[in-house]
C-alpha cells in the first residue's frame, strides 16, 4: 500500500493551521483548480469527529464521488479522515500538527490503495502517488500562505 508523507513548516499558531486544514470552504477554495466540491454530508464549516463529507472531484480525467469520514480528532494535534465509499480500495489520511522551534509543522500521512488488483498497484505506484503528492504540496502551500497571513493580523 503506497504511503505519502508531506511535511510543511508554517510560521503560524498551531490552532490556526489546524482549523484551516479542517475548514471545508478553505479546502474547496484551495483545490478549485481540481473542481472539488462537497455535495453531501457536512458541506461547510469545520469538520469534527464523526462528520462525513462526499466530495465530487475530477482526477486524471475521471469524475468521481469520494465519501470521507473523520474517524479521529484531537484538537489541535491530529485528525484523520478515511474513505467509506469511493474509487479506492482503502484510503486513510492523518493530518498531524506539531509545535517545533516556535513554528507549526503540518504532517500529512496518506495511505491508499486502488481497486483492481495488480493493475491498481501499478497505477498507484507509477501515476497516483505522484499525482496525489503534487495536490497535497499545492494545497499545503496555499494553507501555509493563508495561515501566515492570518498570523500577521
């Protein structure tokens, strides 16, 4: 099962970073180039433990619906969302926040695997891992900019 880990250092309070990461509106805005929109479940505000969101998204030319449930949330240090319905065989994303040297370090750990047996495993390693990592890096840079901007006020 592929794993992606992305660490982003942010000059902002941990609470600001944590809340931005779980803000559905901010998430939608940060991925507007991917046309990700919440269509069912909790579709606005800050996610809490137990919340489910169905996202309509277009990745690699395929329109899909992914339903994620927040399975764990410990403010302001961690929340985890897991796919309960969608195109992956498994999908678990840990959002971890640490205070380090006066800054916040946001750590994304994503474990996923595609359906379709050996073909899915090949696609995961050759295409999806790089594609998803790129999306995470882009989104984290946008979150970093917004959190640092909010910290200056």
